[in-house]
C-alpha cells in the first residue's frame, strides 16, 4: 500500500496551494478519517482546465490521489473530467484499495466533479 | 492458568493476516471469543432451541431455565440480584433505556445532568437528548493534562439540582480509571442518581455495584469475550424506571380502556423475544472469566500495559494520551506518531498483521479537548502477550521509516 509513487506524491505534492481568482473553488470532507481537500481551478474559455491547485489534510492515500489527479486533468476539457471514474483513479494509484479506504482515494475526484457541477449550475443561471 | 492455554481457547488467534500471525490489539472495540462460548451457543441451537417464558413444552422449559441461569451468573458477577439485571443489546441500549425510561420522565427544566468530557458518544448523546427534550442543563467535568478526571471540577459542578451523574469507569481512549466510589459519594451527597458506563471496566477488572454505590451500571458482552448482541443494564431500584421497549413479555395485565400493568423487573424491560442464544453464550462467558479470575485478568493487563508503555515511549515522535502510571489506567493506549495520519499508521500495522483502531473512537468531545482529529488505539486483553507489544513497537518503527520521520 505504501508504494513509492504514493509516498512521493504525499511527501512532495504537485500543484499544492491555491489558484488566484479561481473559477471553481470547492472543498469536501471525509468524515470517517477527517480528510479534507480544497480545489481551486482556473478555466480557459470556461471549458478547459488551465490551472488547478489543491490544499488539504489527511491520510497519504487522499493527499496522493489529489496530487496525481491535478497532474492528469491539466489542459483537459471539463466534459472529459466529468467522465473520469473510480477506475481511472485506481489506475493512477496503482495499488489495491479496500472498501474502507475507497472514500479516501476518491475524495479528490468527488471534490473536482462536484465543484464542476456547482460551477455549471451557477453559470447556467447567469 | 498459562497464557498459552488461554490462547489455545481462542480459535481466531491461530489465523494469519497478510501472511503474518494475527496480533489483535483492538479489544476495546470488541474482544475475541473462546471456544467454550462458541460451543455453548452451538450446543443451545443443536439441543435446546425454543422461545423462553412462553411454551409449556420441554424445550421451552429448558431454554427458559438456561436463560435465567445466565442472568443469575451475571448478577453474581457484579454483586447484584437477578431482578436488577436487564438484558439489552449493548451498552448503548442500556444507557438509552435510562435516558428514556428515567430521564425523560423525571428530569425537568432547571434540573441538571452531570457528565465528563471523556465520555463515549453512547454516554453523551443520550444526555444531550434528555437536555433537548426537558430543558435541563448538561454540565461537563473536565480532565487534567495527564488525562485524569478533574475531581475538584466535578465536585464543584455537582449541586442539589443535579438529578443524574453519568460517568465512564474506564475511558476507552485515555485508559483512565475513574474513582467511581468517590463520585458516588458526591452524587449521594446531592441526592443525585449515579450511572456508570462500565463498557471498558467490566471486561477487565472486578466489579461490585454495591461497593461502587451506583444506581445504574451498563456494559456489553462482546467486549468481554462474549457474543455480540447482548448488553447488561443493572438497575438498583427497578421501580424507579419505566420500560422503554414495550410489547410481548413486558406486562401483567392489558386492557383496552385503561393503562397496562407492567410485569415485574427484569421482564418489564425486556420487550419482545430476546437474543436467547446470546444470553446463554454470555452465561458461558461469565463462567470462563470466573475460571481465570477477574483479579488475575487485571494483573495481567497491568503488567502488559506497563511493559508496552515503557517500550512505546521510546519510539521517536510518539505522543501517548492519558496517565502514564499503569496503576491508574486500563489496558488501552492511544497515541499519535510523527504527525502521520492514524489511517496510514493503522494500514501499515495491518500489513504486519497488527489490528489497532484509528479514528476518534466515538469520543469527539474528548478529541476536541485534546485538540486532535483522531488517534490510533492499541488495546490489550487476557490473551495478549508482551511479545505482541514488541511486534507493535517494531510495526511503529516501520511506520516512522516509511514516512521518513
Ligand atoms: C466507554 C464505552 N462506552 C460505551 C460503548 C458502547 O458500547 P456498545 O457499542 O457495545 O454499545 C463503548 C464501546 O465502544 C465504550 O468504549
């Protein structure tokens, strides 16, 4: 479980911090372990992820998966990001994840997808 | 009895976890079961199974007799009378029975309930509920920085308006053993009733409800080598409490135009068909504990706690919560290590076959008091060895290494 790639991302997280003037800012919690992830995203033309950063607290799986996710979604269209699944995250982590830690593994993806949903509802209203 | 003989009674201790021998240190969550208990339940289903207090046939008489014999054993185990022993589902249901059957009926606006910051949610939320429904005040006694109950604070909070004092005998996080006898004297001075949460005490040390001087005592079978699904509620004076779960078995008379007449205690509290096999299994559990002896169990755990505390304190970056004097604590050791998330710690220990509990252990008020989100907890029982404490220590050294602390 504590493979090198996980520890590498946990100890030196990529894209950590906060994007200035974000289009999307969203935070989620995992009450079971007290993990938290906040994502800030700047969009290009309201469609593509130009910049994404995260800050959070929690176990290595939750923080490493957030770090990995920010790497792969950069420059992607948000329609594509909406289609990412649990399997995509598990492929990134590349370690077996049991049912108890699944919430930790998926926290970052849930945060991003829910953040996009809220952004879309908000822009549609305008 | 030799520890090897005891370990031999527990079939699960032979299994491997992740290729390593199981080191089960999550006893405060639930304990393992000896074959004597498993066999008693199996034997009941194979030879005696019938509902109790209902049939006139042979099986029903045998099962009723075995069920009531378990009650007698449990009563004797804590120095109570059988009519003072109510079987519930667990400690949580036992405490709720008092909150609903006594608290909601007798506690009024302006009254006070006194508890402590180290309580399990099971001995905290029921009193918040009574507070909400009655308008009573809930007062919370603090702890010292060593994790001991601040007795002078508790004494100051106790007044003539205090209707009920509810305190755990042993903290499931700090391990602290609270001076329940002294607390009982404070309660008596104010004419308050006294409830003891014995979930972490009854499994590990001799309990005498008469000497303790409590009005209510709650504990769970599953934490003391017995089956899940059985809890105990001792009520000193059962007439003071109304039944909380009413239905089959709880009445003497039922009318369509006036109120029912309740059965005598304990039956008025045990609505519906109880977990008969579980109660019978719990009777076998009490026999098993008596055979070893509660004094001996306490002594074994004190030794192992002292040994484990000494070793754990030498680990780099470790913070241990609760009193450091093993005589003041049960065999529960909660800790954090090097700012590493407890889930990571527990997962690495699991890869070594070691079972510990990460999280808040249902003690959110205590977590806030300690200013932490979560911790890891190792808890020992009669079948744990010093060697297993050593395995825990090596596991934690590995955690430090993986996280480069
Ligand atoms: C001190 C304390 N009280 C109450 C409980 C609740 O026990 P149960 O889950 O058996 O109702 C526990 C168990 O975790 C406990 O440790």
